[in-house]
């Protein structure tokens, strides 16, 4: 099989047992509130079949030699890292935002490195299990969610110090045929409409925290898994249908209520030092993905700003040009950091390529620090109509419709309908529940700026820079 289309993906998702809760209601995967998120995921199956994206959206499996969807691939070269970044930017441009499926590729690549190294140290069989699972993941073109962020409880306390030890996902029992896990993971984009949930640790762990050093993969409708979900999407259109209005997002608080995981699906269990390594490595891969997706988001903000200026009749205003230059700088500097991270990436002992820590983190940090400024820029140039535009129905009312078409006019070379379409889209982008999700995700997705700062300072050789100044100053220790 190796690659499927969206119809096949939808068919298998719809067969899953109901374990999704929205606003207190147990729903199936056919619930309309999941549709926009499923539409996003569907594109990752169909676009991969388009000839123009051959080699970017597709890859060659290092396990079988078959052509596979790149979202199921393990990076085998610098070229793979660069194509993953390019793929992410292209998809996010098409979808108007987060492609969502990147969590699966980032989690599997991290696991391919850590399971191998754990086996080398402890003689375990995690990598063998993982590769068997991965072969099926690739063969059936499955989609994955990475459940990493624990709910954490009291942030001043470590996992083993919590009043309730379940506030970090942990192993509560080991059996001959598997383990029992209990806990919850937060902020799980796409969990209701993926095939597999891949759970990994969220932080460094100490020797007494082996129970929390657990990684595994299970189907998203697995017994004992409850998905408490919040859906967000652009406001529904009555007449002004548009591609962007069909895409949305669903976040899950994923609860593991004494879930049994068979050993063949367990990829780490008790090796505390590798729990921390796995947490950091997934974050690194995910931040590299952000150097593809965040430039795409900025591309869209840039286009929105330029179009709003044109429709308002001020495309040549100097302050508008300055704002566009700022947006271009952010988009391309972040993307350049991702390219640098790929080019300077290193081959891990497992054979998987790992992007550079510094370039990944400076790129992701720069994107996160600028996300609100980008929304502010669109609001500034677009004006207050973004927030106060009358409802769509009023534009088609026999009394108010002609009047609204008259008074929405700005640039006489742009039709009233196109003015209406733009400002309704701008409202979705910066003044809606969907935009709120996008803004918070822009800061915290893949790690908040402070986490990038920790990674940068922990990896950068400051002493070497001090030595440079000592040399120039003639200081001898």
C-alpha cells in the first residue's frame, strides 16, 4: 500500500470507536466539529500524490526501499531534513496555517535515535520493536499525534514530588504481556483524527523517576483513552465560500485511564536518562518543523497586509512598505535558520539525521517572539473593520445588502464583493477563536521562547566568545 488517498484515510478514521468528548458529549469521528481538522489532514494524503511534489512530499523508505509519504519517513540525509522543512512550508501555505501532521514525523525520528541508543547501553529491544511498528506505520501511510506535554500539576515540583503522581504520565504496573499507564497529556493537536498516538516524556527525569520514563504508541481509539476536545475553525460561510474557511484545528486533553500497552508497542520503560533525551530530541525536531511552518504563516500575514493596503488605497505608503519589510525579514530569517540547521545536521548512531540545536532554537525563538507583532501589523493596516464587519447575511439582505456594498467600498478598482471577502478573511485571521488558537500556538507550540533560550544557552559555547575578547584585550589567565 505505502501511500493512501484522503478517501481511504477518512474511511479508516470513521471506523474508530467513539472516545472523543466535545462539550460533555461523546461523539464519533463523523461529528461536524471535527470536519475542518480532518480536512487539514486529508490534504497531507492527496497532495503527496501530485507529480509536482514528487520527492518533497514523498520519500524512499530506508526499511523497504518503497516510495512513502514523507510524513512517515526517518531522515537519512541532510537533503531529507531540507525537504521536510520545504514540505512543511508548502503545506502550511496551502492550508493557511498548521499542517498538524508534523508531530508524527518529529516523534518517530526522535524515537528512531533514542531507542537505538537505549538498546546499545542496556541491551533492550526497543529499537527492534520500534522499527517493526514503523514498518506498519509506513506501509499503511498512518498519521500520528505526539502526546508529550504532561499536565504537570504544581510546577515547582518534579514528577515524583507531586501530591498526585498521575499528573505526569507514568507506568503503574508491569505485566508479562505489557504495561499499565495512567496520566494525561495536554495540547494534543489532531489526536481525534489520527491513527496513532505516540506518547513520550516531557522533561529530564531523575533516577527515582523511572516510572515516568515511558514511551509507547497506541491507536487513538485504544481502550481506556479518552479525548476531551476543543474544536476551532473560521466562522461558517453562507455564500462567500473560500478554501481557507474549510480548515480548522482540534486540540485534545488526552487521558490515559489505566491503559494497557502491549510490550511490542513500548519503546521506553524505566530508563530515566533516555526519557529526558527523548523529550529534548522531539522538541528539536519539532522546532525544525516550525522553521518551515512559521515562515508560511508569516507569508500569509504578509500577503494579508499587502492586500489590505491595496484595498484601502495605500499600497505605496512608506509605513506599509516598512511593515512588509519586517515581515519578509522574519519569514526568511526563520526559514534560513532551518536551512542552516539542516545543512549542519549530524548523523546519529542509529543512522538518523538530527538538525543543529542552535540554529533550530534561534529560528523558533525568533518566530515565537514575533507572532503577536504579525497579527498587530495586519490589524494596523487592515483597520477596525476587521473586528466590526457586519455579518455575512446582512450583505445579502434586500434592504441592507445594496447599502453595505456601497459603503464597504475603498479602492474603486476592487469590487465590493472582494472587499467583503478580504475583510471577512482578515477577521478570521486576527479576530476569531481560530486566530486565538493560532497566536498561542505561535508562542508555545514546540516550546515557549524561554525554552528555546534554555536550549540555546545550554548548547552554545559562551566560553569561546569570552576567550576571543580576552585575546583581543591581551588578558592572560
